[in-house]
């Protein structure tokens, strides 16, 4: 079955369950998420190897996006340099799972895979803490530019100290095989997909718990007004550093998953463009929304493909292959103009839609059209003293 | 995007040449030449940074597309010069085109996201970055060699001029002169004309400005046009030095961002000063390598960024930026 048909089925099934009258109201959201997850679990068996590996990437970047959303969407600190934490997590896993005979000072025994992933998260979190403390001094665009420095500065450092990192060529690692009881059921790509998906679900659950806890409320209070949060007795600095640390932890875990599914990490694997794209993903997906972050990961992976298809459709095969970034950029701009609160925000508004609202909108349509026409009347009204700003009809 | 791969080379190339130079006290001429040449490069960073600052001051938007917009119009200029149009006619036509593009961008894609969530304009300018970059690639730079752009007719890029204490190329001298002219023109515009007063009022307090009868929308549009024009001057001046290809502006824009942040995002003179500081440090450090001496030349970029962050930690809004007053 085609990939986009499967996606359509997943969305339709989830939406149906979300509004199904037979299910008790309080269970509907949970049931619709369960249905969505079920369809997504079925997809790797039908959409083919390439799409499955792309979906693995969606899940991996989804983890990064959730972490970044905790920092930017919930806590209001901008980071364009989150790629650095992903790289750190990936390197940590690569180094820990290696037996490292060439390194006298590191324990020669290789770590088990899961322990290395978690350790990678904590190592990235330690770096996040180290960045989060000085980040307290900066805000807004200054923090954005300074954090971009992180992802620019890291690759030369990794390339230079090549004893641990393998220099420019990076580290190539054997990828973990599926555990015994799954070995017959899944092929390689499906195993990686379920590895990433399981991690994504666990991390999303953790994020949901954090957001609904005392910490999450403090994050949001700090975002909305630092001064007001301080006046309410919230230790602002502590929570800002905490948000940075947790967010880096997510980046590190995602880096570990990335490393184990790709099997290679180099200093340039997570570049500046990708790092900025994590940020784009959460804004397009929806700030302050966990589901929005995952949607952002989806957009990040599939929007280039979609815009290539669109570009080849419009400009023909040869030109389209060269012009796809133009479409990509235009779609980004269009989405953000039409959905100011991201895709998750638009879906949320759509789910609030009631038949009465639709009827009202249709009833008010002529008036709205007239108002729009009047708004743009300056464009064709060339008589002096008429048109925009004169207050006359 | 192949931007990614080329960016890596763009970032590593400035520090790639590693020369052992005489120390400054033995060869002061070389030292001062490097300082003045650094000022010239730095004032180009400063011009691009100035464009970023002009937009940030009036609309609180960081324009990530500043460099790519300048690159696009400079390529248009290159096409015109290939068609044997006079240099100065091209110069002013490119400026006019840049202004028109800036105004168009503000009117069509920036205005709809203004007043919405604060991060949305960032996404729009990132989208513009991709659009301009890919259009430039499609029209001029599809897998071709970098293109040469002529220096101003007043100063060749190859002939050196002796200032007594330093030797720089004629073009570098012209860059300094033009940067001073641009700064002077902006100073006169902002401080000695009614239009400039209106623009400053809009930047400071749009609501109050609107109540005073200023057409705020027009002022914002003008601000974007002005900023794009200043950026275009930077593009035209940097093209003879770096040659024109897709990554030309990526080399410049990162330093321009650093310059804008270093000087303070709401201070136009700060942008110029920040640019010149960065230009001098970059030039002198790559000549003498005393900055990254403990780390080797590969780490000059991380060390430079570390210095920038250290300065920001002492002055969180840059050297000349205004402290934001926070109210509940």
C-alpha cells in the first residue's frame, strides 16, 4: 500500500475515534492516540524499506523536537544549536559501546546498548547544564545567535581531538541486532523503526508528565513573564537551567538512537542547517505542544520530498529538481502565515469546530468577502483623496 | 541541500592559510596593513550587520535572509555588468532593485505575521533564505565556477596603495570610503530629516507614532527597503574580494550576525564597530595565530565564538545595545 494512503488511514482512524459518540468522552483522546499508534505500528510492514527508514528518522527527530519544545515552547528560551546535543549523545553512545582497545584511560569493556543510550542522554544533559547556566544572562535574539555558535564550534573541536572521536571520519559502529525473540519477526529496518518508535513514545510520555507537573507549570510561568514568576516565588534561574538540561537530555537520547540506526557519526552529521531545521520543525509543528513536536519531525523529513514532487509537477522534471528549495521555503512561509500557532494549533482549532460555527461562517461569508474587498480597495481606487486612510467610502 | 556541504568548506577556509609572520614590533608595516585591511573587511561585515540592525530596530525581526537577498541582487548586477552596462549605473540600479525587493518582502510576507507569535517572523525569514538561495542557484550558480565581479572603477582590486604606515589594495581603501559615506548618509537621514525622525519614532513606539499621524506601515516598509539597500552595498563591495558563488554570503553572514550581536542589535553605529572589531581580529589572528596558538589554527573559529560569548556574558545586549526594561 502507498505510504500516503497509510498516513491518510491513520489520521482518519484517529479522528474518527476522537469524535466517536460510542466511546466515553474521557477516553476518546487516549483511544484515538492508541488507534494512531496501532496504525503506525502496522505501517512498516506495508510501506517498504525506504519509507520505513524515513519514518525512523521522523521518530528520531521527533524526540529532539519534543526536547526543544520543552525549552522553547514551554520555557521561552530559543536554541538554534540543539544539533550539538544530538551530536554529543551520538558520540557518547558510539564511544561507550566500543571496546576501545586504543584508549588506555577508558574502561576497556563495552557497555550494553541500552545503558549506553541512557548514559548518552545524561552526558548530553551535563553539557546542557553547562550551557544553560551562561544562557541565563542572555535572552531573545542574543541567545539565538549565541546558541547557533554551539553547533558551529563543535565540529572543529571533534575533528581536532581525534583520539576519542576518530577525527573527521567519525566513528563507524556495528549496529545492534534485534533481540532474539524479535529476530524472526522483523527485518533490520523494521527493528530500527520500532526501536526509535518505542523511545519516542516513552520520551513523549515523560514530556507529558513533566509538562503536567509542578515543573511544567513553572516553565510556562517563566515563559509568560519572568518578573511575574519571580514575584510568585518561582526560582526562575533554577527552572531555566532545568529546562535547558532536560532539553539537552532529549537531544542526547535522540543522538544515541540516530547513531544506532545509521551506524556512523561524523562531526558534520548534524550540520548547521539541520540544527536550525529542528527549530523550524517545532514552530511549524506547534510551540508548546508535544504532538506538534512529532508533527514537526514529520514535516522536517517529508516536506523536502513533497516540495520536490510539487516542483517537478509545476516546472517539469529537470527544473523541478533544482527549484524544490524555492517551493520548500514558500511552503514554510505559507504555513506560518495561515497557521500562526503551527499545525498543532490549527488541528486544535479544527477540533473545536462545531456545526453551528460552520453555518455561522457560511452565513457571514458575503460580509467577510465585502470587507476583504474593501481592505484592498486602495489597490484599484486611483482617484485622489479616495481609498485607504481617508476615512471616506 | 548542497548548501550544507559547501558551508563546511566555507567555514574552514579563512583559517586554512597558516603563515608564520614576523612579530609586530619587527615589522610594524605588516601589522598595520593587516589592521587596515581588517577594517576594510570588517566594514563589509558592518554593512550587512547594519542591514540586520535597521530591521531589528524597527520590527524586532532578525532577518536571516539579509545575506541571501544581497547575494541575489549582486548576481543581477553581475549579469548587467556582463552586458557592458556602466559600473555606476549598475550600482544604483542594483540598489533600487534591492530596495524594491525589501519593500515587497515586508509588504507581502512579513506584515501578515507581525503581531502574532514572536517566533513566526523568524521562520518567515528562514524560508526567505531558502527561497533566495535556491533562486540564485537556479539562475546563476548551477554547478558553475565562482564568478568574478569588478571592483569599483575608482580603485583596482590588484593595485596596492601606500598610506605611509600601511599598504592595502585600492579596493580596500574604497570599501572604507564607501562605508563611511553610507554611515554618513544614514546619519543625515535619521537625524536631520523629517522622514528619519518619523522612522525613529516608529522604531521607538509604533502606537505613539501612529497617533502623531505617522504612517507606520509605510515607515516599516521603508525600513526594510533601506536595510536591503545597505545590504546590497555590502554585497557589491564583497563580491570582488570573495568572488560570487552560492556560499559567498554564508561566509559573510555569520560574521555579520556576530558583529550585530557584538555591537548591540539596536545600535547602528554598534553594528559598524562590531564589524570592524571582528574584521581586525580575524585578519590579525590569521596572520599571527597568537589567538589560537594553544589549539592550532583549526580551532580559530570556536575560539572566536568563545570570545564573542564571553563578551556577551559581560554585556548581554552587546557593546552599545540598550538594556531592556522588564515590566509585568
